[in-house]
């Protein structure tokens, strides 16, 4: 029986991998990595190879999703293979398909977790984890169309008083990484079409950039102010707060530079 180990790389650079993950990688016959589901700004593939002490084969989205990871499964059948994934291996990715396929073929699978944007945003913003609703990705809009799905998810979460974490679209092959400004502009386009008052110029929103790095940027403001705020290099994320606990309001003021008036939003 072969084995396939999914290893989380963490958020920023090759040093974010856990000691357990490093031990696992050094004990396999083949190492694969994908870098298209998230941007790790400080990652050097050369340094990663030096760290693990072996060749690391980068795989494309097509190889994993359309071809169902055939090459990876082929190597796993021979003995033991590893797939390195930014963040936590099975959060906000489609790699669960590959894991299911491996198990059905009799290949043992294991997961070595890494730090995730989900937990990082919670920690950086100070918004309590148990008060988040469904997360959603804001895709790059077409020439004349912006997806309504993120808008509707934010709306439904707000009705329940819950926060919404918005992942911003990534097109790694084109080296395009959506910014806070682009994400907000896409939502405002939908607001003009839907006209339900979910995303207005006065809506409180939190922007996060480069979570996991030594210099993350976290800023809470109304849309009108945040849309022109300089967040620096990607990756960026957005959070739309729901009902605020007094401690959450305090955290946004102290940790994210939110205006003092949000203390009055506590329910």
C-alpha cells in the first residue's frame, strides 16, 4: 500500500512549514507542490528545495484538477509521496478530491496541517472565530458583469449577525492577485444592481494584507475610506463584520485602527 501526505506550507515563506511537515517531506520518495491556490509572498522555491534536501516538482492547476493528480498518485502507489500546499492543505482548496481518489485506490493518506488564512485573519482582526458565517471568494469581474454570490453571502451572514471572510481572487498563471480596492469595487458594482444596502460607502469593513508575514497590514474603516487605503503587496483579504461584541469593537479600534465611533455599534 502506498501513501500520500498532504503538507501545509503556511502563509508567508518556506520557514512556515512545521517541524513535523519537514520530517515527513524528508521521508518520502517524491515531493510535489502547488503554488496556484494562494500566494506566499516570501517563498523561494530554491530555498524550499535546500530546506527539504530534495527536488520539489511544481504541479499546475490542470494537473491536479483536470487530470486528478495522476502523476502524484502514480508516485504514491510506489511508496510514499508528498504534496505541499500553501496554507492548510485542505482549506479553501479542491485537494480533497485528490485525497478521496487516493483512498479509493487503496493509497493511505494523511494531513500535516499548516497555518491558514482563516485562523490568521481571526487573530489579526480580533473578531471572534465562533461568530463567522460562510466564507466566500470574490472573483475578478468580467468586462460587464460582477458575480452576485459574494454579495448574497455577505447579506445572509449579516442577517444572522455573523462576520464574513472574503477570499480575494488569484490567477497565479497571470500573476494577478485581487486587491482590497478591486474586491470592494466589484461588490459596489453588484450593490448598484441589487440595491439592497448591503455594501454602501458607510459599511464597516476590515482589510488584511500579507497575513503571516512580519509586516501584515490590518485596517478597519468604512468602504469609502478603505477603498483608497494603501495596503501594499498582496495577498489581500476582506472581512465584513456582523454584530459586534464590545471586545470585538475594542479590538478593531486598537488592532485595526477603526474609528472610535464603532464602539457605538455594539449590540
